[in-house]
């Protein structure tokens, strides 16, 4: 009985393949889209875009900064980075640090000049970033609020004003 089923399957498979091939040849090509659809579709680009460049950075060479702890040169806890401020050209100008408080209560955001931060070791997520300001200087800084002028606290002589033209 088993050999009869095998013979039937062996004979049936080539017939099935022949029927599928014949049907594919006899089917008309798919209809072209209506003229209105052709007009609405964007014109294909004359040139293909070049492939994007790829840069590989070793894990020990770079690391994300959001959420990283910030310490003073005397190892005081200064908070952690919660945002990065960039200008219209995309140049990083400052970091927003969530400073003070306990478990998020009583904390406030202050903005420090990017050049006042030192990223000595970035390969380990537990490594902190050093801010060249004292805790007293940071405590005296005005609070950062979105959609208001940004007051950037910096180390002596490091700051240049943000361009206010729109």
C-alpha cells in the first residue's frame, strides 16, 4: 500500500508543476495603473542617491550621555544629564542637568556649558562626567524652563552668547 502511494505522489508532482507553469504563461500581465494614478505618482529620481557613509566607533571610544551622573572636581554629586542643547547648526552648546533634590523631589534643571564638562572615561556606563563648577555655583544658577531664554552656566571665560536671530 505504501509503495502505491509513493508511485501516485511521484507521478502527481510533475503533472502539478506542468499545470502551474502553463497557467502562469497563459495569464495576462497585470493591468497598468490608471492615467490619474500615473500623474499623481512622483517622478522617479534621475540619479540614485549614493550609499550612506558608515562609521564604526568602538564601545570604549564613545558612549551616550543622557542619564549619566555628573560630579564636581571634589567628587560632589551634581545630578545627572537629562538633555543636550544644540544650536541651529547642530553644534552641541550645553547640557541640562537635573540638580539637587532627593528622589526627584525638590530637584531643578540647570544648564551648563558643554565645555565645562569633562568626559575622561566614557566606556563604562557607571563612570561619571566631571563638571568644572562647584556645587555652590550650580545651586545659584537659575532654573531652566523650556521656551524661555536659556541661561547657560559656564566655567570662567568659556561662554559665547547664543545667537538670538530667528
